[in-house]
C-alpha cells in the first residue's frame, strides 16, 4: 500500500512540474484547519486500507505528515484529523502541517479496490481558516464537501 501512495505522490509532482492537468484537483476531498490540526473531509464512500498525507514546501522534498494503515470506513462528510487520526487506522507517522503559503499538500486514501482509491492535491495552505473548507480546485465553502 505504501508503494501506491508513493507512486501517487510522484504522479502528482510530475503533473505539477510539467503543467499537465493534475488529476488530484478532481478528488472528492476538502480541507480545513482547527488550530494546528489539518482537517481532511472525505466526500465519497471509501473503505481505506491506508492513508498518507504529504506536504511539500518550495525547494524542499515531499515530507509525510501522516501515514496510517488498517481498515477505515469513510462516508461522505467524515473528517480525518491530522495528526490525530481516524477510527480503524493505526498511525505509523504523524506531525503537524506547516500551513505555509506556498505549500502543496497531497492526500492519498488507498482502497482494497484500486479504482476506489483517492488522490487529492491542494495548494496554498496558508489561506485555510477554521470554519471554511477548500476543495482541490480552490473553491471555499462553510461546509465540508460543498466546496
């Protein structure tokens, strides 16, 4: 499962560097923050076997801020709190997001059925505010999964 997350992160990086359409911009996810806690709303039904959240600041390599595996059932609107976790997942790595203006964020939820996996990407984390949710396309809403 870790390999799937690494490949997804690499594909995202290639898309961002080459200017190709970023498939992560269509992901059924939205993000927010609660203080230093990153909130990731899952906007689709998924039975995830692993979750990886990675962050990249300019001129730096990707760094994993949350890596977990197990069996987690997400329903539309369910929220993963990073670094706190989610029921059914056992974390092997956790740290807080930096929320820098130019940061990129990649969220990968791997499912036992490959076509159900989700890879989302987000840009400009410093604009995240408590009480508002941002979609991968940058649309902001007061509600998760409505952006």
